């Protein structure tokens, strides 16, 4: 039996996490009501499959352009104030949608533009929101907190569409937009009341452009994060076909109502909640990699069913299956992304994951919508199902990371280097050299081990890295790397983790006994 500290629901004992979780459910109910209202309204304004698919593109595309800047901002500014401003923006856009629709002023262009504006808000919010969870719960509860958040999202996914379907049928889409505007109030209130404890930083905050560059270098050099990105791309690009074409299937080919559309979306949410409930048991019996692969193949079966079946009562259980498969993939990928990166770069790393997620969804929706316009919805879905199955099989060997939280804790083992007080800490570049003495018999092993150092230095901020051998003494090797400024090098000191300490230890074990490793810091000369 689980102890209270290890309970799947233990993060809810944290009052701030609990209040944000409840407020987020309410907000997400509003978001899903908007999804139904916007999708159904577009089928009223235009019968074009491309226009209907563009609703999802407009909501997802801002992530492709804004995820990285939003991640950088979230890592260097006060997250609470930042999120408050974004929530107020999204509430104002949703209210504008409601008013314009009620007054009969809505058209295809305006609907896409306002959906894009909401997508911009989502893009600005998500990296900061994703990076917030580790601040609220302990490291032992992080996985449980991510799972609980997923359950909350899918509870709202079950309630929101069903409620929206009824409201659209009885009143019209404008009411779903109005309720979405109101749904942001709970999150805004909790953020206003939250007394966030902010630690005084030891170093000045990173500059915005530099923070973005550092985040990209980390992503390019982090193999665990890259594994998550590959698996995410393989799934979401083809899986996007289902949601982007569903409104057309229900209204155009099944001649269903908004209530029918809402019920199908609600079935997805119910399936997701059921799947999230089963996930802890499944994780005990099936590896994370295999679970994601099985769930992705099940989603391909759902796309195949959606392509061939036009019976409402057959599609309902298929929707339940799709919700369970979706949450299994999404939850496992999100936990893998959250737990594979250190705290200092978490929002930026997660912004890269979010970029891939929404970029794949937007590009996929555009492709499958265009294809459905030129051939048919059925053929588009058949190709998406085949692509998803093939992509899943091709990426089976890309293992998802299982990083221990302890390995991501800063090691703080580097001694603080001495610097003349008259030197400008913002000036650069700075060149760091590390001199090793390696016996000839160990030279090959040293070069292999040093390659791990290269990835480590670059993901922690190094601009470039190299390894040279002394021509006069072949036993002497010189590692060197450049950093943007002395201040960036000091940040590097605080970024090295306990897991990376082991990488350094493996290299230094090859050092000749009794010979010290020599480290030098070289500053750019002034003209």
C-alpha cells in the first residue's frame, strides 16, 4: 500500500497546486467549449475542409514562432506576473469573439484572426506554466503532479465539449466564447493570491536573446531531450488528422448536430480520464517506450476507423479508445521531457518540446486539411493512419529518457575562478582550457570520454568546443571551449549537475597519476 507521501494524489495536499489545478480545470472547460464553438461556427461560415482545418492551424501555429521566446522569458522574469498578463490577454480576446459573434459580425477571416490571437496567448503561457509545476511540488511528487495535471485537462475535455454541444444547439457559438472569457477568472484570482517565494539570484538575470541562444544550444546537445522530440514529432504530425477533420465528418458526412459533435469530443475526454487512471498500473507492467508505441498504434487504428465508419454509435467507443491512447502518449512524453532537463533551463527546454508538439499539430492539420480538399476526407485519414503506424515503428529504437531527479541537481563542485576587479564581467569572449596528461595506452578511451564533455559544455552554455594534442609532448591533451562572457562562464559553474559530475570523473580517471589537471581562463584582449 502506498504511503501518503508516495500517493498518486499527494501533490493535491499543496494548497497552491490544488487551487491552480481546480482553476485550470475550469479554464480548460472554457477552452474546450471554445474549440467546439469555433469548429462548428466555421462549418457554418464555410464548407471548405481547408478552412475548418485552419482553425486548428491558427490555434497551434503561434507555438512554432513564439515557444522559444516565451520559454526564454519564463526562465528570466517573474512567472507569476508574466502569467497574469497572458491570462488577461486571452480573456479579452475570448470576450471579443463572443461580442462579435453575437452581433453577427463574424466571418472566416475574423474567426481565424481571433483564434490566432488566442493561440498567441497559449504560446506565451505554456512554457511558463509547464515549468511552474516543479516549483510547487517536491521532486518526488513531480511525476504524480504531471499525471494529475493531465487528468484535470481531460476531465475538462470530457465536460467542456458535451456542455458546448448543448449550448451551441440551444443558443449559439457566442455563448461558448463568452463562458471561455469568464473561465480565465479563476486562474487570474489564484495567481493574484499566490505568495510566490522568489530566491534572490546570485548572478544578474540572463538577457533575452542570450537566453534564447543558450536554450537552443542546450536542446542541440541534450540527447535525452532530443529522444522525446523525435517521438513527439512521429506521433503528433499524423495524429493531428483526427481532430482537424472531425467537425467536417460529423456535420458534412454524418449530418450530425453540434450536440453530436460535443458528445464525440466528450467521449475522447472520458477515454483520456480512464486511460490516465490506468496509467500507473500499466507503467508497472510495461516499459515507457513500449507503452507509448502501443498507444500510438492504437491511435492509428482510431484514425483508420474514423476514415471508414460513419455510424455515430460505432464512433463513440472509438473516441473512448482514442482518448485513452492520446493521454498515454501525451503523459509519458511530457513526464519524460519534464524530468530530463535541469531547473535552470526547464522552461526553454520545454518550449522546444511544445514547439515540436504544436508545430507538428499545425503542419499536420494543414496537410491533412489540404489533402482532404483535393481528394477526400477518407483518403486523407487513411494516409494519416498509415503514416502514424510507420512513424511509430521507425522510431521504436529511440528510447525515452529515464533521468533521476537527483542527477539534475546542481553539483556546485567547480571552484570560483579569480578575476581582476577591473575587468568588465560582461566582456568576452572567454576561453577556458583544461590540460590533461594521458598515457598512450589510454588515449583512445580518453577521446571517446571527451566527446561526452563536448555535449556537456555546449548544453551548459559553451559557444564552441575543441580537443587538441601537444605536438612536442603527445601525452599532453588540451580541451578548450569558448563562452560569451565572464558572466556566462560564472553561470556555467552553477549549471553543472551531479549527473554531469560523473562525466568529468570518467575523463579524469584517465589522467596520469600524480599529474594535476591544469585549468586556465583566458580573456579577450582589448584593442
